[in-house]
C-alpha cells in the first residue's frame, strides 16, 4: 500500500518540468478548439426547418401501453363483446323508467335528498369536502335503442367506406372524429376496479350526484339513420330525459349532453339549452348554434379524435431531419362561412418554394398523404372551416407539427388547464391574407422557440389521445377536471331557477353575450 501511495504521489506532484511544459500547450490547444466549435454551434445562423433538436421528445412521450386501445374501432369491438350482450346491460341504479309526468312529488323528494347529501358533504365530513372530492356523476340507464343499438349499428356498417356525406367525407370517419360520447361513457360504466382516472366517480343514487350524464349517441343516429327516423328518435330521447325528476328539478342545468357534431341533435336543441353541451367549438355566427344555446359558462369544448396516427418518440426523432417544409396544408380550399379564408390563403401561399398547399379530401389515400406531409413539416396551417375548428388541429398535434391557427372565433379544449400559446401560433385572418406577411412571420421564428414548441407538443399530446381504459391526464380525465370548476356555478343557477319567481325579469340568459373572438398578441 505504501509503495502504491508513493507512486501516486510522484505522478501527481513530482512530474519533471519538461513534461509539464510539453503537455500544457496540447491542453491549451484542445480547450481552444472546443471553445471555437461551441461558438460556431451557438451563433451559426439556422433555418427554421433544419437542425431541430428533439432531445426531450422521448422522455415526454406518453407510454403507449399495448393493453390500452386508442382506436375507436378496436375499442368498440372489444367493448361490445364484453358489455353489449343483453344480459350485461342492466346496472344497479335508480333511473326512473316510467316517470309520472304530472307528479311533482318525486321532484320534491329528490330535491330534499340532494340538499341533505350536499349539506352533509359540506359540514359533516371534513375528509371528503365537496371542494376536494371527485366529480360524482350519475349515468342514466337509457333504453338500448339510444345506446347499445347505436353502437351496434356503427359496428355492423363501418366497413362500408362508400358511405359518404354530401361533400364527399366518409361518414364513418366523421363518426370516429366525434366519438367523444363513446369514450366518456365506456369509462364511466366500466367497473371501478378497472378505471384509472380519479377525477370522476360514478354514483348509483341520484341524490349523490353532482352531474347527470345522458348517454345518447347523437352523431351515430344523425349519420346512420334516415332523416325522419333520426328526428323521431331525437324526440323520444328528449321526452325520456326531460320526464326524469332530476331534469325537472334543475331544468337540465346539471345534465350533460354529448352533442359533438355540429349537425347532431339540431332539431330539438332548443329544448335542452340549459344543459351542459359537449361541443367541438362555439360558432357565434348563428350558422350552427342559435343565440342563447351555447356559452363557455356552461358548456365544454372537447377535442376531435385525430384522423392520423400518433408520431411517437421514435417517429419524432427520425422525422426531425426530414422536416424541410416550412408550412403545410392539405384539405378543401372552398368552405362556407368563416372557412372562406381558406381560398384566400391558398392563393396567397400556394407559390412559395418551402410551402405545400394542396386540395385534398378525407379517405384512406388522403390520410396517408396528410400524415406524410405533416411529418415533413415544421408548421401546419389550421384555418377555420365551415366551423371555427377542425380535426386538422389535432392531426397536427399528434404529428409533431406546430399548428398555425387562423380562426378568429376558435375556442379550444381544456383551455382552463392547457396554455395553447406554448404549442401553437395564433394569427388573425386580416394579417394572414396580407401579401407576404405570414411567411415573413414564420421565417422570423427563432430555432430555439421552434425547439421549445416541439418539445411542448410532445408533452401535450397525451391530453388529446382518447383511450380505453381512459388514462390519467387524457381527454376523458381533463373533461371532469374542467367540470369540477363549473360545479359551483351550475348549482348557483339551479338554485336561482328554483326560487326566482316567474314574473321576475332578473333571469340570467346567454342571449346578450358578445361573440367569442380570439385577439392574437402582437408577435
């Protein structure tokens, strides 16, 4: 030990002078070269479409469990095999199957029970206060013609890809885009031992409920039933729900309706305008929703189900060097209402070298083309369509392509939780159509900001992936986190409606509210 210690002492302190002199210049040379290359890397100019570091994508990507279904078709097939048999439909609850329309006694009794339950939660149970507990949701046990029969109708017909809308969109693809009603219901009615999200709990007594979920598949019925048959089913569903004592108690203010396609449930919407609607956006032009029907105060915006496959961590890493297109858009350039901006943008941007603006439609070939294009692009144009929103925004997010949103009246999902400025650029329509403005703006974005937004896209993507079983921080989870923030206001309006006299003019409505408009910050 002593000899070895002596050797180490000699090598560290007794080196002869000539050795120190010969090694010092070499060390200085290495340090100088290292600093030189670091300076070049730091200050060298860089195009926004090149040298994009994706170092954080892998750690930020959601862990896609092979036992979790992200495909609507795959998940539905398994769900119907497990839960769609007649003997498995009935779950224990106290849904009133044949309510007495004129009997107000049930309404009064339920109201008293709910008051007792809420009072106990506020005063008696300090470990389960109303403000800290999960949202308690009562799921109506509706007749199968509103629920399982609709799912079977889709399951038995979805392979008929020739079934198109009047503008050429595949019907079953549209149903998948708006299938939020399936994902939420499948999670709510799953056995509690199999559920992963804790922001919501299903209750089987109406007196325990904060909210009431109406599991009627409005989009499937709209697209797959004949027009008159669909309207008749809408009227039946409306009567069934509005006859329930819980509906009468609150006039529907604590009831949730999935009305995610803007055409669905249209013929009877005016009768459920007090209810909470699950929507894709809030068009204030009057083309889709009448004044007083929708508002951010009561309703909730939910994301479309993306059309494209997720570009996972491996895909994002591999696509980084291939993102040579500055701006990409594929879709229909001629749309109605706010979507008229598309043709103007196409004319303005179509001739740029590093921009791709192409006419295209949905379908398998369109999906492949869009997926390839988005994965080769840094920015993806997301203009308004017939409505302020479109699935294209969420296609861009799952593709790792930074959305450039040109839609002045767009409302976004879960914006009380998510800050979209971290993953998207917002451009006013008036600026976007100015000659040369948009491309100059995009080319002025610094590479460091692009890298940061791409990293944030990788973090945010899990919030837009519907799945079964529903995952923590997925869209199903965020629905109930947002609903939690609405509960106090829902109860406020319910109680006001119960005590304000009919002749009073002091009844709150949404009719006089200003349109929802996005004002972008100056870049």
